[in-house]
């Protein structure tokens, strides 16, 4: 047996759904890129919250505002990871450098508004990582969780405003 008595792994398969709601006759392209799955291991003696930050890029042509909606794999779309009958809740935050400000809390299936895309490059690429998605599992939640491998998914929907 290794030095870890408990293994808790967060695995997030980010499913991206791109929604486009035509508000005018202007045609636009939108791209969401640079998201990866997240794998995290921790041990029972962890003394602080577990924080994972994933960078992403939302670009469009023309540049414009958008909202982001998140649905987790927990009950009613809640943000949690599961191991059989056990679950670990997490909090989700987004920071969009283009629209300014710090991290803003996301709630399941409630769009976070006022975000701003980057300009989509001529080669249809996404220039840089303007947004950061942060997942936090509180130390109190971790310390009370049963040992095991926890998995979940997170669906992000980008909605042009």
C-alpha cells in the first residue's frame, strides 16, 4: 500500500455544446477551444481546499458578448463527482479577462452573462486563453468523503447575447 490511504480522483469530461441564437441577420462564427479533461489526486491529510483552474478560449467573428451556462453530472445538473452511491460537491467559477473582473460563481443551468469573446483568427483559430474555469472542492467536503475514484462530467454551453 502506498503512502496514500485514500484516493479521490476528479475526472471531468468537458462536453461543449455551442448554441447560437440568431438575434439579428448578421452571420457570425463562434469557437470554443483549449479545454482538457481534468484529473486530480489527493490524500486525506490535505489541509486546504482543492483548486483546479482550466484555461479556455471563446472566440467569434464578429467579437461580441456571450453568456456561459454549466450543467454538472450531479442531481438536477448539480456540480458533483460520483463514486457509486457517494458524491463530492464542487464549486465552479469563471474569470473572463476580456470583460474584466475576478472569478464569478456559476450556478447549475443559470447563464453567467456579460462575457466577451476574443476575435476569431483568419485561420479559424482561437487566440490565447481569455477565460479561466476554476473548480474548488472544499477541504471539509474532502475530509468527509469515502475513499475511491470519483468521476463526473461538466457541460458548458456558450450563448451569444
